[in-house]
C-alpha cells in the first residue's frame, strides 16, 4: 500500500470513529467499573430528560441520560462521592442527596458522539463527555457546584476533614460557630476549584491560604463583592471563576460564614514541605 493510500485509509478510519466517545470510571472501593459512552447510551434505563435553566448552558437543555443512582449499586447512607472532571474541577456530594426520596433526581447526561452538545457559553469549551444534571435540585438544596461536567470519574471517599486535616478548624471550635458553618460552605463551593493549606483535589484555582489568604489583602466588602462577581475586582473576560451572584447560589449568611472561615484559617497556615 502506498503512503498516500495509507494516509487516506487512516483519514477514513478517523472520520468513522465517534468523536467524543470516552470512559467513565466509577470506583466504589473495592469494586471499580468502567463504563464506555456506547455502553451507557445502550442501557435500558437511558432516556431523554429535559433540564430547565441548565446550570452550565443557562437555558433549557435536553439530554440522553441514565439515572445516576442506578450506576452506584453499592452506595449507602453516610457515604461521600468525589466527582472529578477533566478540567481539574473536583466536588464532593453526600450520598444522602442521591438516596433520600426528596424529589431531587440526579442523572448522568451522556454525550452522543453522533449528536454532540453545543459549546459552553463564554468560550469555556465542551461539557461532555459526561455531565451530572438534576431534576428539581432545590428539593435537596443542590447548588451549581454539584453539577460537574467534563466528568471523568466518580469515587467513594472519606469526608473532607479526614482526607485533608489541614483544612479543618481545630476541635476546640464550637459546633455552632460561624467558622464551622463556613467550613461546610467552603467544601460545597470554593473547594470544588481551590485548595487550602496545600490540600485538596481541585486544580482549577489557586490555594486560598498559602502564601496569603484573600482576607489578608482584600477588605471584607471587596472580598464579598469579588465572590459575588469576580469581574467586579478585575475585568478579565478569560477568568474561569463565575461567582455566586444570587441568594439562591449563595446566601448572605453562607457568604459571611465562609469569609469567617477564611479569616480563621489565615491564622492557621500549614506550610507543606
């Protein structure tokens, strides 16, 4: 076969292959399962779901999707799941959100290579190959960070304080302290993109305590405004932080609590060698 024929054959093969086919790894320890795009699309429980006001696309979207709970047969009350995306985003979701009959339903949207999804708004790339979407998310108090897209793997993990002790307030901090509440809010929001004291899974944003906490160089008012709208501090169209502009995405009380936590942690830096 001539070089030209080989090139033409390779080009034909590449054109015939699905463009965004991928694998999703689910590690429930000790059991691990890898699902391919084709396998998920062929499942008997795959169906078309409509998501009003989709978090990633900001309008109604329709997906071919599988009930997320059906892919996690070993899931039990009290478990925590880590969802890791290809772009460095990582978020923990409590199993209770998936197991309680609250009315909220989590679905794994699967991008069909023959019918790819549109690009994300703001030149943020693609949401595929897998995306966790929710029907009636408010019933389980599901925030925007709990809609991970570009999903690569799901893992059962220990709670954050056990995995990353340098992020946790001291045991002497009262359970009803704003710092303790702020730590919970931090895990649900900031920790999906940032590390703290060098600990965490996410790789999208900078560390929020080392070498300096934002509470050390921004006034509380400026930090509050920045968290609400990052572009209010520095106009940067390519910035990846989207902010928390509404009470639904982050209440004023939760915002004050997470700032209290950051101020506390600024006095408890842990330098990693």
